[in-house]
């Protein structure tokens, strides 16, 4: 198409696709109840009701599992900010409004079930968790104010939903606790369905406005940050989680970015010109650089693990 389309124009053109994808989602989504994933028999009162407050010895989770759980939960807690951003980028009317409402309702279950599980099992310090929740939600989440906000938003949430799915599943495995793993597998299944909706909307946008969509995708990929980046101590926690394989650069590149770009046929398209071609070249360069960074991190992690093993052998 030769005439530039506004966000409103794109939304109108893609509405039939969104309706079809919403109906597909509703057929595939399985209803579930957060309370079914919480071992309520493990619960007991805290000091305010005559019980005993939390202490570290009560947790059955490792430091890595606790950090991953807290990071994932605080990310889910910030749903009001995500809802605002998505509803502003999409629309509150018609099928778009229906999707945003449904997505928000499904996402809200994730924070509910994770918090209930963590508090009931005393897996983490509930006071510190509440303080971090207040700080994180007060900061909120905001994407840059740019033109073609819809195209950037839908590209971002495609990557973010898949990244979050990977993080949840790996966190469940790191917990080494069957109930936690089952709960997070359920949450991850939701995230996957959400990713599919956004990925397919982005694919339709690429067919509609290929150059504009490719510029948006390149902007998102090259500047991507996880939605929890504003959390207290996020950088330190992210490094810890990367070292232990919860979510690292290699996973981001090979399990998130590359599969999504393949689904969009980014490097096979023949309908790009001008800015679109330049954006694709920029994206290719960035992926090459990211692969180098991921390899360096893996080498550093391996050397650190070897040093730790040597120290343990010497001490033993």
C-alpha cells in the first residue's frame, strides 16, 4: 500500500483478523481456578493474628527459585500499567476492547495464584514482597511515546509474552517442587496463547504495512527490555537468573527472538523497500551482535562454574 496508514486505519483494517484470532483464542483457552493450585493446608496465621511471622528457614525454595518467583510475580503485579498501555495502543471499542478485557482478566489470575502460593507456603518474605510490589507498581510501566504506537506495542507484547512463558517454565523447574512447577506450567500455557494472538496480529500488520511494521519490529527488538525492568534490584536479580539458566541472552535470542522472526518471515519477505529494507539490515546486524554477546556470556558462565567446582573439590 502506498498511502501511509494511521494507527486507527490499521486497527480498522485488521479488525476482521482480530475477531478471528479472538474466537480461536476463546476456543483454545481452558478455564482454570487459581485456588486449585494452592496447598491451603500448608497455611497458618502470621503474628498479626496470633501466629508466627516469616523467617528464612520456613522457605523450601532455593535463593535462585525465590528470586525468580519474586521477579515473575512483581512483573505480573504490574498488570494495571500494562492494561493502560495496551488499551491506549489498541482500542476500547469492538473486538479490540473485548480482547484487551479478556487478556487482562486472564493475566490477573497469574498474580493471584502466585501470591497465594508463595504466602501460604511461606516460600518468600511477604513483607519484603509487599514493599517491592508497592514500589514497582508506583513506578509503573510506560513505552516510548512514538508514532505507529500500535505496531510497536503488538511487536513488543509478542516477544514479551513468549519471554515470560520461558521464564515461568524455567522458574517452575528451578523450584524443584511439584506444586510450584504445576502452577507455573499452567501460567505459562496462558502466556503462550497470548503470544500466539499478538504474533498473528503482527504478521497481519506486516502484510498490510510491511515497511512500517518492519521498522517497528526492529525498534522493539533492538531496544527490548523485560517488563519488570523497573523493579527494585532488577539488574542484580536478572544477572543471577541468567547465571542459573532461568532467562539469559541465549534463550532470548534462540528461543524468543529468532523463532518469532521466522514466523513473520522477516528475512524472506520481498515486499520491503526503503526504510523497511534498511530496518531489516539493522535487525540482521543486531542479531549478529547479540549472538556474540550471548556466546561471551556462556563462556564466562562456564569459566565461573569451573572455578566454583575446583574450589568445592579443594574444600572437600
